[in-house]
């Protein structure tokens, strides 16, 4: 069921997608075949043959955050359109590469780009999206373009670092909570924080305000990853569009797992013994693992921490003294991020 928050946010999303989509489609439309078709497929605009389709794309949370942050500092969403498009291009570049790294064959209820086009084409298409992101941002006609490119560059380095840590964690027996937070801050929060900072920058925000909105994005990004972790274990594949229990099968050190591995409770110890076995987890072992996580309270604790991060994000937003209507929309979007499993 779609929540009341998401229903009320539909007009805002439609308005801001109207600002973003022309810039995004113009940029991707410049790519030659076959990487252009693979990119269009990744965005949900076409099928494997390039024929137009409807409703297969992502939610566009990151670029919408950029546009709203431009409005939050008193600017116009249109002033941050290129920054928002650059963020969305980088996000989809990272998704294409992540799916290859993780071997995931399903995303958004259909085959991933590499499964549809092959690893070579998907890799090159992702690379092209990254190049486009820099080109689109550098072509902005207003604001501190050089500073914006540096912000995006730092976020890309942090993103790569976080993804590398996420992969490395799969083969480690133990990962601490601080290590997890460092990984999530790079893998997920860095780009969300960058989106908010870029929007504020192109909206004309003062440096201190840009920093506060960047922190809003960082805390929201950590909450976003924790909710993703919950969905990766307890989410319905019909809703998430991803395979069930793929994180557990690949021994990902998600936040519920990290909590269990650090706990001394009996269910957590049983989970740890199962998770550290070298053999692949079968269906019955997966079921046991989920039950132990539930009994150890790891889902509940993860959801509580996500809500705490949301509160920290909202506090940072308030400290930026944002324009009222934009602040209301940012809070609605932030709560929508947390309530994705409802």
C-alpha cells in the first residue's frame, strides 16, 4: 500500500521530474549505440531492443533532493537541473557496476543491464554515464562550476571506497559498527550528501548553509542504507524488485548482520555460527538465519537507528534555516525514504 506521505508527494515529484528529465534525456541521447541503448534500458526508458517502455525506472530520490535543496536556499530548481542530472547519471553508473560486481541479475523487476546486454556493454555504458555526468555538470552556465565538479569528484572517490569496503567485508568474519558506518557513508551517503550540497550551491546558498544541507544528506544517506539493509532481508521481492535474500547468500555485512555478529545473545551466536560457515547457505539455512536475526532484535534495532539518523538529518536541515515550502517537501521525501517498506 502506498503511504499517505508518498501520495501527497506525487505532485512535487512530477513537478521536479519535469525539470530534471529533459536535461537527463538530452545527455543520454548523445550516447552512441550500443551503450546508449543499454543506458536507456538502465534508466527504464526502453527495452533490450531500444523500444520505449513506461514505468521501469527508479524513483529519482537523489536528483529530487538536489532540486529541493536549491529551492531550500531561496533559489530555483531550474538552476540546479544540470547538477541533479549529473547526480542521477553517477547513481546509475554505480548501479550498473554494482550489479556486475555483485552478480545480481534482477533490478526493478527485470534483468539487470549486464544480464541483458553482457558485462562488456554494461561496463562501458556505465563508464559513459560517468563521463556524461562530469560533462553535464561542467557545462552549467551559473554558479561555482569548478567547486561543483570538485564536490562530485570527492563523492565519487568516497563512493568507490565504500563499495570496495562492502565487497571486502563479504570475506571477513567480523565487521564493527564503526566500520559499517564508514562503508555506508561512502557507498550510499556520499552521493546523497553531494546531491544536497550541489543543489544548495547552485541555488545560491552560503557556504555554511551548503555544509548543513550536505550533513542533512549524509545522515539521510545512512538511514537510507539501513532501510535498504532491512529490505534486503525482510523485503518482499515483488515490492523491492530484487531477489530475495541475495545479501545473506553473498554474506554481505549489512547493519542487521553486523549487529548480530557483535551481540552475545544466544540467537545472535547461532546466527554467527551459521553465517561463518564456508559452505553456501541453502534455503533452510537462509530461513534459520532470518529467524535468528529476528530473535536477536536486529531488525528492530536497525529500524530504530535509521529513525535516529532521520532525526539528525531533520535537525541539520532546520539549522540551515530553509525556505518553508522546500523544507516541508524535503522532510516528506526523507520520511518516504524511511517508510519504503510500508
